[in-house]
């Protein structure tokens, strides 16, 4: 039982989209030497107007 903290769902935040784009931009620069070009903001924070856990999920494809 390692996940004991409560799950916190918050109201949608328009800044999530901007935060996701910022993270993607940073990751593109860092991962370019590894030929990673496809990076996406995924998960509930990527869906406009949806309450979610305030965690920006990012996925990259080789």
C-alpha cells in the first residue's frame, strides 16, 4: 500500500494547456538528439473544461 495520499480533483484550469505546450517545447529540445519528435499533452488536463488531478501528463514516441 504505497499510494496513500488522497486523490485531489480540481476545477478546470485554462493554464493547463499552456503549461503542457511549455513542457513539450522543453522536451523537444532535450530529446531531439535521441530523434524523439512526437510529444503530446495527454490525460485529463489535456481535455478543455474537464475537472482533473492537477498533473500535466506528457507522452513521447520514438
